[in-house]
């Protein structure tokens, strides 16, 4: 689908539609500029055309240069392997736009974020509560992502309005934000009638670090290292999405050797996280032996990462136009030998879990997330595939994965067991893919190409182990970052947990939570 076909499709749903402009700056990216008045209707038309949620929705402050704000809403058409960005100018006086959230729930969190970070009001929005800026720290009228922002002292002490369920025999049970162990901070407020959970309200933002503000004005060398710190268990996926955006802006075409190497490292990151989660699911039902066995497998992968790249968590590997870590013949043999052992150990781990009647009883039909609910919420990645949503960016966008005949994992039941099975399948598929990629590596293959940063904007993306990691970057004439918008899959998926636990008992919440295993830091940007 090109820009003209897209306009024709929108006009079938909006006969009076008239775009200000439509451009295709990159083969995988089409931008449609519309007026503020038809922004909502245009987004809704794309939502209906693609049957896919709002993937990104963000604002830019261009008041100094052009006397306006800009809002961009991003949609994915996986059939044509293209991203569509709907853009509209917002006047700086009384900035507002018609809310998308009433007809597209997947836009709701983005709208709350735009309101608190830029002071742009989503008119008639069903939820105007703050998202990451807690009232006791941030005073109202302070908008951190505006270019003229200056930090103010103190906040406004107000109560956060949690959703409440009232009635005889209904009790509220607060959990967090401080938890046992090393997990991040999040507040969970359960409403229970007897034992079953009838409502769960989440409040996050406790680890909000102003990451997108930190990117502003940074040169590439500092920014890429910052991208690796967004969510520590997805360092490689984040740096890959970041470099992808910069490579599009710079017009860089990477060598095949780089594409294969990035595929290897991306799958290794997926493997150690999947086996870690499988062990976590086991420990949350008291099945300690397979949990310990999973930890051994994870440690073996982390040690393998260090042997191949010099870093256990695959940091300092991606650079603009290539990678810093090559895999020579000696490392190739280490990798293949390690994979052989890992596959055997993982097979034993899966056998332990599947052969335990008590374990299977705990995970089967627990924490169900229905496909319709997942689609409405905009759930992505592993959690979406476990509920029957057949989307994986590796399948639709990457030529190296198509060449390797990548097999996408899908389950329909949407329960803890489905999410477990997705992990098991993907671990095994990652082993196969790595073997395929390693077989294509060349001894004298080039691993980087020189690039000159220039002014522009682009969307970069990677299918991390949780799901799509997205970076939209805008650079100035000196190649410095003017705006960086990041969406980690956790931002989409946290709200799904509130629906998956309904009807379950509170002791099953840790199990449901671990089956999603979402990132606090990836959410609290």
C-alpha cells in the first residue's frame, strides 16, 4: 500500500476527507498531514482499516520554530509491512484535540501522557488522571517535555482517584509500591468480594526518570548508551530500535553480516529472558527445582553473551551502521556447542513442568486474557500472541527472519499456560534461528559502515522479547536529537494484567503477573 492507496481507503470511510499532504520518506513509513478538525476521524478510519491499535501517540513542541505543537498517531499495517503516521498541528493558544480514547481505548494512556507532559488537552477524554507525574512531586501547570520547561519546587498534595467498587462484603487490599525482592515499584489496589478479585487498579510511575527529556540535545554517542539503560533486560532490543531510526535518517544500508549478527544477539536476549520467566512462573507456584534449573540455564546464556560480545547483557554492541562485536570461527564453535547443551537442558526443564500435574493445574485456565480484550487494550508481543493475535515484527519486517523461515508462535487460550507455551516455543525457535544466522556469517564479513547524521525524523523498531520496542527520533541540522519518543511493550501491556486477574484469587496474582513479566522502568519513562 502506497500513500495514494491509503488516501483512497480513508476516503471510502470519510467521503469529505482532504489531507494537507501525504509523503513516503521511507519504504516502510507513510506520513499523512491533516487538520486538527479531522485528526480524530482520520485516526479512527485507519483503526478500522487495519484492525490494529494505536502503536504510538505523542506530541512535539515546535512553538519556538513554528509557533505550534504537533501531535502524531502511529498505526501498523502488518499485511503491507508499513507504519502510518497521522500528524496534525495544534495551536499554542489553548492547545487541545478531540480525544481518540472513547473509540480507541489503546490511545487512552498516550493521551494522559500528552496532557501531563505537554499540557495539550484531549477534549472529552474518559480518563484525565495523571500517569507518571505524581501530584506530590510535580505541581500542576508544570509540563516537562515543553522546550521552555523549568523545574519547580514541590507538588500539590492531592489524592489519586482510584477506581472503586462499593458494596456489601467488598474489601480493598493495597499491595506495594514497595515489594519484597528486587522488582520495581508499582501500586496494586485489589477489590475483592470474598476471595475472587472483582477489580484491580494499577498505579505506576514511581521510577519515572524523564528519559525522553534526557535525550534532547544529545549527540548519537551518548544517546545510544542511554537507550541501553531504558529497560535493563532489553538493552539490545532498545539500542537496536534506536540505531534503526538513526540509520533511516542517515540513509545507511547495513551489511548482511550485521543483520545476521544482530539477529543472533536479539535471539540470545530473548532466550535468557524467556527461561528466566519460566523459572519465575515455577517459583510462584512453589515448584522450586525447575526454578533453580532455569536459573542455571539463564546463567549459561549470560556467560555465553559475555564470551561473544564482552557484556552479559549485550550492551555496547550496536552502533550506527553496524555492530562492535563480530563472531569469528572460534566464537562460532563456542556458540554452536553452547546451543547444543542449552537445547538439551531446556528440553529437560520443559519436561519437568509439563509432567507435573499440580503445576499444570495451577497454570491452566488461570489469568485468562481474551483476544477481544487484548485487541481493545492494544496488547502487543508475547502476551498478544498468547491471546491469538498473530503479530511479530520479525515475521513482517525483517528479511533475515523471512530467509530463515521464521515460525511465529500463537496460542488461543490467553491464560498463564498459553504464555508459558509461547515462551517455550520461542526459546526453541530462537535456537534454530541462531544456528541459521551463524551458518550465513562470513569470515571476512564487514560489520560497520560509516554514516553521517543529518536532519530528519524516522521510526525505528525491533521485536524485543516482550514485544515491539519503538523509537521515533527527530534530529536537527547538527545531528543532535531534538525529540525522542519511546514505547516499550510494557506500556501497552500493564493494563492487561488488570483484566487477566479478574475472577482469580489474590494468591494467584504473582503467578499472573510473572506470566506477563512487564517492566516498571520500561513503562515509567
